[in-house]
């Protein structure tokens, strides 16, 4: 990023946000590891935002809030997803819909005020329609899981496509 855009001075970045559902560890935060690898100042704050689809909107709103409150003037906002790690090789439906990707954005204060108010919404009742149940604290990966799912050591993405489509059309 900094080699391609030499006009960006990483010494001026005062906050790093990292959005992903594929965090490297439960602790330390992936954002703190990225902070070190990039070589940002010790006075730079960091935050992981463990979200998938809504991650960009939530991350951008957090960057905006940090800047609007005066707590930051330049926020490096990184996003990265690797759903391929949780899609079974025979699941052609999900392989066609989800792909690995990453993006880097520099969000900074401006006189243009181009970022306005955000509109949020949440509907957790669709939990059963899109999830990765294994790999978290409630349902950890164990030897039995690995015996049956050797190629999916991070859990398996499951989706009820018809219900997701209905939800999308309804909302």
C-alpha cells in the first residue's frame, strides 16, 4: 500500500481498523499484529471488527465516528475475508457466491463532509440461514470434527439460499 502510494505517510495514521470474520487468533487482536507488520506509530489505536457482509459499512461508520469525534484524523481501514477456508470443495453453490478478497482504505478528515449519517439494522432471527457453527467457543473444532472434515479446519459455511433470497427481497 505505502509503496504504491508514497504520498501516504504512515506516520500520520492514528488508527487502524481491521474487519474480517477470519481473525488470526482470539488474542492478540489481528489489528495489533497488522499494526506491527506495517510499522505504524505506537500512539496509533487498533480495533478488530469481526463482521462479514456488513463489515464495510460498520468499519466505515467506525472510522467516521473516530474522525468526527476528533479522536483520529487518518484511519487506515483494512478488510479481508477468506470464505474459501470454510466452503466444502463439493459445495458448488457457495463456491460460486463467495470469494476471497481484501481491500485497504484510508479515511481522513475533509472539509467536504462527504460521509453522512449511517442507517443500521439487525435481524438475528436468520441465524440458521447463514453461519459457520464450528470453530467458535460454543462449538469448538475437535478431533471428531476433524476426522469427518479434514479439509475444513476452520468450520463449514452453511447457507439456506432460498431464505437468504427471501430475506434480501423482503428487506
